[in-house]
C-alpha cells in the first residue's frame, strides 16, 4: 500500500529545500540532503513530491505566494506614485532576501510552462498588483499611460533587470551604489510616464528608500 502523504512532512521538506537554496545553492537540493535535514528517508521526498523537479516546482509556487504577499504589503497612501515606488523597493528586498528562490522563479531553473490555472494565476497576480498601482497613479493625474499592460512590462523589465545586475554582483564589481541606481531608475520611469521631476523626487523620498542616499532621495534632478 502506498504511504499516505503528510502535509506537515511536505512543508518541512520545502522549508529544508528553501534553507539549502539560501545557504548552499541549487546543487545542494537533493533527495538525500532533504531527507537528512528533517530526519526521514529519501522515499519521503518521492512520496510527497514525486521527483526533485516537482520539489523545485513546489518551491516556485511557494516563491510566488510569498512574492505576491511582499508586493502587496506596502499600504496605500495619498501619494500613489510613492506607493508604486514602495512596491518597487519591496520587489528588490524580496529578490535580495530570497535570491535563490528568486532565481527559481525567474532564472530558468524551473521550466513552469504550466497549464495549471492555479500556477498561471499565481504568476499573473503579481503583475496585476503592479498594474493596479500604476492605474492609481493615472487616476490621480500623476502619470499618463495609454497602454497599462505595456507600461507594466516596461516597469517590470526595468526593475527585474536592475535586480539581476545586483544579484550577479556587477554593481559591486564596478563600484556603483545599487540603491542609488535603482532609485534613479524608478524616478526616471515616473518622469518618462509624465510625472513632474520634482514631484517624482518627493514621492521617491516617501517611498521607503533605504536611508543614506541623499543625492537621489530628494535631488529634484531632471
């Protein structure tokens, strides 16, 4: 008789996989290591997930659930541009704090060309969250966006590109301040979408940017 699945064991295996990713990287995530981490047999891995590829898919799903929560965490205020930028900082923090999980989600480690509506919805919800914040900026008269979907892709491409550059260590190698560059990227996006440069700088100052970067925080540069 096949062994019954235990949700608690499955969660502990995923917790172990997440720790191993964070501490040692993708190659450490093996059935033997996962079993050893929680004091069970390798059979438990296959009983609960079927294969190591399925473990990675489960991590992909967990990653998007946590990512979505992080993007939705910044509260709505009376400054929608600051709120959109605050979400940008939340994006960066999630990627830096969960860098191995982020690479599973976006780095091609897992091929999730899934027909599962739940998987598609999880991935789409994070993008919809961005579009909702951009729409608030339009409704407030701060940004002019003829095609919200295209604007969302532009924003996502910009922040994802900056995050990947930072994760790969290029900022450090070239002597750039990644916080200042990321902040300026968001400010320039706001201006490109029609915001007044001084208003964009004020919103950036309210957005939760890490402290200690006065040149960008309230510079008012054009």
